[in-house]
């Protein structure tokens, strides 16, 4: 049986998830951009940082994204 990932929050626009954002960028892309800046544009490091979101619940994704991006 294939594992299902909780990615609904990752695929929503920032403005749909957070009342403080008016961005139409998907949460996944906003997090990717954050980690790319943090990792000096190193895609391998950024990919490693992003993997954890595939196993998180939607609530945990939203909480972590708010902590990092607000």
C-alpha cells in the first residue's frame, strides 16, 4: 500500500492558509525560497530541509511555515 502524504497545506496559497499573508505563492514554494536563501542557494541542502514536510500533518506544516515565514 502506498503511503499518502499530507500535502494539502503545502499546495495552498499563502493567503489561503495565513490571514497575515496576501501572497498567492503556494506554501511549498515559499518554504523552498526560505530554505534556498538560508542554504546559500544550495539545492541539495534545501531538498533535504524540505523532505520533512512530506511526513508532517497539515497543522504541523502550517505551524512551521508560520514560524519561519511570518
